[in-house]
């Protein structure tokens, strides 16, 4: 795409606002529901990264580190107010570039407002600690910001991902450079513009665009970056770890999951079945915490298979702008082809397709990347659909006979992000909660994110946490200070 395109164009957002470079590569931004190009974005290079990081360093050194905690909290609250004031505009922008339902996008925006307000309230509550109470010595520790940190986000929940990184980072005293998702960068630009308009000093929150494989290493290996927070795929996470080694900086990683949803014999199916379905099909299945491996006790397995398949077949797939739609589109036709290929491989490996199993058709959907809600039964643990993160609307039903089998099968993947348990047997629930390898266990609920509750993964789902006060600590480093108060200190070599 040439740099003289009449479409809206996005370069990078820094202390100087929008900069529209005259050279380099521009790439199209598509509406995945219609296949039309809606904007163009510039792929930054080393010189632009140097500029943006340099301006963030200047903002940290000259301004942000001296802003009082109370003032930081006020500015974060003002940012939240700006999101509320522009809620409809933001939702329209996100729907157009990601293809999610308006209701799903509005839910994310409202959650991001709650997150901003939560961290605004924490701004003046970052405390130090005093150690070893001795008469002749004072020892204490303080938490200090890294300076400039990098935040790299995927496309499937931009409203939340922006603030879950930016809010604790800047409250802790850092400035942040956000790498917007290459396929859907527009929302990130707008919400950061609102941050600056709300009074957060220029250079505190910054945005760059470009392909992750190109721009990601330039940003994360930059010597001015003191810490990295990344959400994305396992393979990209490995690249981030390698990048962090360049300057030996800490990393927060959330790398997706293959999360189990366990239905115990006494589960309330009237609640559990539609909840598990929604867990798999919300955002067209593009959710890192989708309960995609549905482990069902054998006593209720046939009933659940029948109910789940009927409900899935009745879900209305349609344009995300249509009020009647219950599920929107995948992010691209390329991604839809990947999902479809994985479903076909699963069936070839022995799974039975009870519902869906292919692209959604219809004249108004022909230009998009729509896929039918898909339910597979009889999925074995080594089936491709049971081992790989599909990131699409595909639920796999798997029977189990007892708790030990449920634990073994639930833990039988390389991932460990979240798990769901549905039932009322307190002993069974507690046994599962203690033995499941996952960073978060939801009992009789799902996707129950809360800004007060730390969220992170186990095994190859990553390390470190986001949300909660623990996230603020992730964006700070500890400094210990030891002060000798003795009146008659011992002098080396003189005693």
C-alpha cells in the first residue's frame, strides 16, 4: 500500500502526537466481516523506535517520575472518564477492525474503565517495607519503576489489554510503549489519544505499529526498554524471551491456553451448558481462556452432547453490526482456513462432528471470515484439536469416569492458563481446585475477570501476573536500603 492512500493512516503516537513518515512500508487494515480496507498503518523501523523510546525516557526523567501518586491517580480517573464519554465511538472502531459483536466490545470497554478506576485508587498505596528491627541499624525496601517498559498486545481484547498493561505500569511510575496488534491497531491509537487528551503527559503512553515479527524485536531489544509485558502465542512468547536476553530485562508472559471445563455428575446443566458454550463461542472462540476441552462425567455425557450440539446449531452467526447476530467473525480468512483445517484433522483423527464444522455461508457473510459454532465429540487426548489452541469457535467433548481421570486429562496438555469446574460437591470441587495445573480456577462461573484478582498462567501459558496489586509489583523493582545507626561502629583493621 502506498503512503498516499486516502484512507485513515496511522504512523506512531509519541510525544509529538501522530507522525506520518514519508518513507517505509504501509500495510492495510481490513474489516474482517466485509473484507474491505478501512485504514492503513505504517511499519516503524529502528529510527522511529529510537525516537519514541527516547521521548518516553525524557518524559520519565523530566516529568512522570516527579508526579505525585495522588496526581497519577487523578489522571488515570480522567482517562477512564474519557473512555466513558467516547464509549460508542470506541465500540464502533473496535467492531470495524476486529469483527466482534458490539455487545462483546462494549463489555470489554466497560471492563477497561473498571480497571482504570481500580488502579487509580491504588496510586497512593504503593508502600515500602521495613526489615529486621535492630537498635543499631535501619533496613528498609522501596519499590521503584523501571523507567520505560514495553507492552505487546494481541487483537482479541484490545480494550482490556491496553489498560491491563498501561494502568499498573504508569501508576508504578513508568512510561510505556505499546506495540499495537498489527492486524487491528486502530483502537489502541484512539484510546491512547484519549489518555493524552485527559491530561496524561505526552510521552507517558506511546504506540507503535507494524508486524510483530519485524517491530517486536526492534522494540523489545531496545536498550531503553527496562521490562516487557507480552500477551500472545507460545511461539511469539519464545521470541520475546530471546529478545529480553539482549538487555537482561524481566518479562511478563501470557501465552494462551487449552483450558478444561469439567462438568461433575451433579452439575446444574441448565446453567453449565450454556455457560460452557458461551465460553467457547464468545468472540468467535478467539479467547485464551475458552473452555475448549469440555470434560463431562460419563453419567451425563450423552445428555450433554445432545444439548450442546442443539444449542450450538441454533447460534445465529452474522454481521457484527446486526442486532440479531449472536456470533461475529474470525479476524481473517487466513485464520479461518487454519481453524477449518484443524477441525478436519480432528475428524480424520476420530472425532465426531455434532455441529458446525465449516465456514458460515450466506450472501451477506461471503466476504468475511465467518465460521459456524463447532462441537466435536469423542475427542481423545492426542487428537490435534485437544492439544493445539484452536482460537476459534470449536468445543471438544470428552467423557471421564472419576476425579482422578478428570485431573489427569485436564492436566494432560502443555498449557495451564485457566480451568472451569461445574458442580456442587464441595469435596470434589476442592480436590480439583488443588490439583488442576492452572493459574486461575473458576467454579460455577467462567471468564470471571476482576481487576482486583491477579491473573496469570502456569506451564507454557506463561509466567507473571496481570491485574490486582500484584501487577503493580510486576512493574517495579525492589531496592534495599541499609543504614548503620550505631554510635560506636567497629572499624576494620583497627580493632
